């Protein structure tokens, strides 16, 4: 199936000489939730700006549903909605008016029914006549999404959608994003809350220093790069790892009282912890404590970035 968004060799070098994007190739599938992760200054916002027409690329191509943005930027841009990090709208405007105005910016005809549908989907209909300045932070964030959806885009960029909101509202936003995807909208989000990507995304992309260093299915990424680590507190210290356990990925602490077992998720299927404990029992090695930890997406992300530091 043709990707709904395709970037090929996308690059951006500023006048200062800073290379914000370095020949980025990326294809976004129709209807997926794609999370773009990266440290501050990695190029996430520049990439979004290039696709959304806010940054002029130095090189490369951007195709929306097979059409080159350079050839028909107006039609391509109308397919894309952007929810920025910062609230950028008139605080004295009414909610319904600012959403309707955003629809008109893309040449869409007035359609009160669409505006109502968008506001209702975001639980904003009861606030339609309220001025934006009267809303809570969470409701203001919903207004930004409503403005981005007013022209009925196929692709929605969410730049740090839950930055600065409380945990409860963040969960509500996750539910909302899932509902948008169910409605056929392709979601691309950047986030510092890696648990958001782990919760919602179908695929993960990691960008660092302007380079897209990894794109992978979330589950495959966790399986390939994630690790399970178990610390086994021994009832009696060992002088060394027994010969019978030499082929196991084990490390012995300096005091000989703790065995550390580290294995990838894929390896764990063939050489799991229960089997190791059975081997210890067979060797007469007793343990008094067991503590396990499995890598999260955050652990993987930090490891990838630190390798390139």
C-alpha cells in the first residue's frame, strides 16, 4: 500500500551552518500512530515544520499520498493538521469561532455541522461560546486539536501533545488520540513522555543530531533491544560461577553473594529465568532473594542516544 506520507533525502541546513536534518528517509503508513522520539535539538520540530510548510527544506522531497508537496503545496498542506506545543490563538476569541476560522484558512467552505462534530468529539461543545482565556489548560489543549481537525485532515501532527498537563488529563488525551486513529486519521506525535509512545504507537522512530537512526515496530523493538535483568541473592556466597553455568549470561558480584542474569527478550524465550532457577536448584545453589527488571522503551531510547554521544 502506498504510504500516506513519504520523505526522501529530506535535509535542512540553516544559514548559521547548523544541519538540523541530514537526508531523512521515512514512510508513514495510512492509519498508523507513529511516535518520533529524540532529545532536545535532535530535529523533531524541524522535521514537522518542513512537512507542514513552516520550514523550507534545503533538499529532498515530501510526498503526501503520492503527490509531491513542491508541485501542489496547497492541496498537500490541506491534508495535514498540526497541533503545536504552544497555544497560538486569540485568547478573546470564542471557541467555536476560532475553530471555524481555522477551517476557512484552508479554503474549506463554512460548515457548522463539521465544527459541531469536532467540538463534540473533543468534549468542547458546551464551551463553544466561551472565550479561550476562560478555559483550563487541558481545555485549551483540546481547542488546539479542534483547530487542527477543523479542515478534516488525513494526517495529524501532535508536537508534545501532553507537555505540561497532569497525569489524569494525559490519560484522557491518550484515549482521544486512539479515537482519532479509529476515525481514520493518521497520527504522528513527538513526545518527551516515552510511556506515551509505549502506550499508543504502532511504530517508533528515533532521531538524533538530525539523523533518523532507527524506525521499527514497537513490539519488535522491545523484543530485539529490550532486556530482562534478574538479580539473584544467594543464600551462600560463591567463589566463582560454576562450570555448569558457564554458557549462561551471568555475572557474579564482587562479594559473591549476587548473580546477575541479563538476556534479551528474544533470548529469554529459549533461556528463561525459570529454567535458570531450576539449574541452580539442581546444582544445590540456594537463593534468598530475586529481583527482576524488564527494559522499557525509555531504557532502549536512552541506550541508543548514549551510544551516539
